[in-house]
């Protein structure tokens, strides 16, 4: 089998990846548009304030902790107060500082510490914190009903969805990404702590390894099917694609969301045990790429453009009609693309002798109804890979624009 | 509150930790006894063969994936065949190679790949794989009944245990530790794949961050209570302590286990939300150390010896009678010590608005009945910290000695 190069041939490429990643960030710092805002190194801080929230086109960090929360207060003022409190803490934590200025409330040891402490001594680790507002936030409680974006649709039920309500929905979400998982978990935990009495955790997900690159210089990582994932992802350097596919504009509206985007989260269980008993040829046909190099079938290198029209023996399309890359391609979807930012996970066991593992899919797009939905509709109905997948959780959130100095998360919504 | 230094004061200590870790390994390579066998850098390979299994006194890697399995075959030959197959794959993977020589069985693309692929291009990452045999392996199935070590006791039920059978026990366990979590998860997943039909996953646990140091130069990490953990851990450089407290000797028996040890695993849910509302002074009293520096109460520096006899205002012991460090101290336990090698975890949500997070405790000791058991008995009955803890999973395994060249995992048991 010549498709998979032996890992030994890569030498210690993993170390190289880390270095390349750091180098990539430095390179991007010089060349990229301001929206990229990378950390100078894997350990450094990513600016919190800006036109867009960080954590979207920021070079994808290695680890993630994601939380969806339900708002427990019914008072608009308390919700706004929470968002202000969170912003103060988020700004500090992304700078590599603890969540609050003093170690204990009022500086008194009789009071609880204002930071939980497990990130003391750890670097900023390129931590980004990104907030989103779910459809349910725009009900009667907070006077936001008229401000619900038309684009913040209730996601349709897709064929073969097997969603667990306890892993779906939420009034709010916060995505924490960092190169040190302890820093990401610390950030979510402290936001939850600060929100005590005002919010409660609805669900959360740890992602141990990134499955996307969001800048051109990042090496493409592999998902738990063993394939490179996100080769054709929208990259931070591609300002046109970001404008066309990611950021909400004044034409799209509503006004408070301009410069924001929509986040779609899907917890995708991967039945790896069944996949692992599938032949290499079948795996490659299902994906539409070679497993070793990641090249599209019919091509040579990973970044060769996908050509859906190449024919193989007997005149059959080299990339099958039901191959994943064909169905998910912009060419098949009338030009629709999304910015992916997912993570591999493993959550123990399913109780049936298998690992409970998969991909926590996160995508950002400008118009979910025209981008993610038709893509997922095509995949859930036609993609043969679906035999190995199970969508067990789902969320849709409007991601407000970045915060300006002195502002707070979502201030354009509450102004 | 002066106890917690501001993280800013640490500068970018996190990056320093990573570098110090690498340096530590290099330093240890020169100075430490052969048993340490560290990787030369965080990305390099740790030798698989040796007197003892790797992953016990190896400098604690940053990430862990642990699995417990039930043996499904009832044939001794098939069990031995599995252990041989696993050894071949484990040796290769710890070298940074894929699980088998060729990408697909027989080199044919019609066959399933012999490696699942998600670690292609990643470094060895100091991967160690450590096997253990549970009490249930020594039942009637495999003719091992007479070889069950007397030390492989059924753990007693401790006060306040809240064990979930689905997170406890197992005929076998494998601990995978690596500095890249994808490498650890890949290793477990491939061992499970190789064992298909012969073993099934009983439970598994991902640990995102180490809570122990096992060499003197490793920085002490923090657990999710925000405290430094494992300051007084047995260190790899302390040959006397390893001999006295970790490795099974010919005097202990049985003969097949000489050079091995016993592994105790406990999944300890930490009720962090309640802890976070406890005052700093109370937290420090419960632990018996200061939160910032990790110094024992009544002392100045982290590594100052714990003095249980220092008295404070009014003549009361500075370290309370029910403080964690007192109850767990060798002084209180007739000299008993254990080698800890645990990891922080977060597994989503408990469904009640809280994070499901805690510490996956792993300890190695020479005689569980005289070391771990009395320690846990003291803690579960007297430690006030137990109000914030819940033991939800448990396992006890005999860890065979290291494999010699040409041998296989557990060959001394089956010889």
C-alpha cells in the first residue's frame, strides 16, 4: 500500500509542525489583513478587541473547550451586567492574566478567590474567547424578540439526525480555544463561575485536537478517520472569501450583527470501529481524497484543486457522485463555502464496547440557510460517509461583532 | 489577597515550563538512573523495552488516554496472541511509527489500513503505553487463578464512594501518555482495533493536563481546585523511594510480577462550582498549603518540608487535623507513600448546570493494601475536602514488569 507514507519518513514532523505553526503566526502578522490578529507565538496573547471577535479567523489553536449556557435570570439588566462582567474577565484572561485583579473578593482571605487558580503560571497560550447568542435568547424574556436576526434560523431536522437535547441548543455559547487545554478549560470554568445564578451550563465539549487550519501556513491536521481535514477551508488571508462567506454585512442585517457571523456546532460521533474495518480503497472513495497525502483523487498533491470531472477506468468519475468532497464542494453547492474550525474529541465509551469519539464540528458562515444547511442537506442525504457518522448534538448561534475598546460582548444588541 | 501571585508576574512562564520540561528531560538523561528513560525532548521517543514498563517513572507527559477492557475470547492462546500483537504495535507506536509496517493488510488497497492514520506526520511525542491486569483476569477462563497476586486485592468500598460500574474494573487496562493528545488517543484506538473480537472497551478516560511531576525538574502542575498537586510526589531520581514504595520485589511475589507494580485508578469528580464559592482561607486550610506558592502552611516555599507540628495563633496546629496534606502524609501513614500520575479531566456536563470535571487519579504502589488503601481510608473518612469530591470510578491492576527485547507484554505471567 503506497498511499500512506510511513510516519518514520516524516522524521519528527510533529515538532516541525509546532515550529511551522509559530512561524506561520509570525509570517501572518506581517502579511495578513488586520482581521487575522494572530499571537506572535503559540504561547502569546491574541488581542481581544477588534472589528471581529477573535477565535474565528485566528490561526486555529490546538485545543478547545466549548460551552452552551441557559440564562437563568429573567432581568435584562442582569443579563447585560453578566456580559459586561464576562468581557472584563475575558479581556484579562486572553492577556494571560487571571480573571480578576485581586485574588479574593475585596482582597480578604475570608472571601472566595476571584480566580480559580489552575492557570496560574501558564502563558496566554493564544487563548481566544468567542461568544454567540442562540435563537432562544430572542424570546420574550429580555425584549430582544424584534432583534432576532432572520438568519438565526432554527436548524431543520436533517435526515439521520440523532440529536440529544442535552447536547443541543442554548441561549448563549462561548468557544474557548488555546494551545494549552488547561488555559481553555480555566477560561470557561471562570466565566461559568462569574455567571453563577445568572446562567447555568447546558452542555459543554472538550476538543483535544484541531481538525482545521485557518491560515495558509498551518499544517492540515487529521480527523479521527485518519484523513487530512479542511484542506480547502476558507483561510484568513483570503479577504474576499471572508467577505463573501463569513462576515454579516449591512445588506444582510440586522444592524447589530454587522461584522459578526453565525456559528453552527454539531457534535458528530464517528463510528471509528466500523470505519477501521473498511478497506483503504473504500475509505478513499468515500472521502474523495487519498489518505496519505490528502490529494484529491485523480490529483497528486494535497493542495491540487479538486477536479470533479476527472474520469478513471471505464469512464466513471474518479470522485464518485456520493463522495464527501464532491457533495461538500462549492461547485456542487452553487458557490457556497463555510469556514470550519472543528476539533477531535473522545468522551469515554458508549457502553457497547466502543470509544465515544468523533469530531466536534464548528463552522462560521454569513447565512446559515444558504451555506451550512444546503451543505448538510446534501451530506445527510447522499454522503455514503454518513453510514459511519451520527450527529448527536447541534447548536446555532449569532456571533456578534468584535468589541471596541471600552465596549462589552454584544453591546450592539443591547444599545 | 497576597497569597496568589498575579499571573502577569509570572511573565510567560508557561512557555518557560515547556522549555524547562524539555531541559529537564535532557538533564535527567545524564543524571538519572536507567529506570527513568526519558525522551530527549517533548517530541522524542521513550524506549519501550526495559526492566520496568515505561509510563511509570517517565517524566509525566502532558496528556493521557486511559482505557479499561474486557477480554471477550475465552481462549488462553488468543489472549496471549493479543498481547503479542499489542506489543509489536506498542513498540512501533512509541517509536513514532504507525501501528504496523504496511498501510493495508497484505499491502492491498482492498484491505483495511493497518493503521488508522490520524497520527501520520506527528512526532513520537514521548508516548508511553503501560499495561495492567485486573483481578477479573485471574478467574477460571485462562488458567491464571493460581497466579493472581495476593497484592491484587479487590479494593474495599470506601466511605462516600459513589462508583459507577460502567467506569470501574476491567480485565485489562492500558495507560497511554504523550505530549500530543492525538498521539495518545491514536495509540489506544489502534490497540482496541487490533483487539477487535478479542477485547471490548469497558471504559475510557481522556486526561487533558497532568497533575503530577515525576522528575525533580518538572514544574508542579495545578489541579482543578487551583492548587499545585504532587509537590511531595515520589520522583524518578529517588531510587530508594522507588524501591521501597513502587516496585514489587521477589520478597513480595509472585515471581512473574517482580519489577512490576500495582496501578490504582480513581475517577474523582470535583464539585468545582461549590469549591469556587469557598473562601481562600478555607481552601488553604482544607489543603494545608497556600494556593499561590504551594508552600505548606507555616512555611515559605513550595518544597519546604511539611511540618505537621507548627502551631499558629492560640496554639492550634497550623495544618489542621483534617487537612489533606496531613492525612495523606507519610508521617501520618506509618511511612506509606505512593507514586501519583494523575490528570485533570472534563467530560462535559452533569445535566444539572455544572461542568463534569475533576481529577483522574492514577497511583503506582508496591502494596496497595498497605499504601493506597490506608491513605484513601484516612482521606475518605477524615478529609474535609471530601465534601467537594466524588469518587465515580475505580480500578486496580497488576502492572507486569518491563518487556525485554523479543518479549511481549505480560510474558512472565504466561511463561
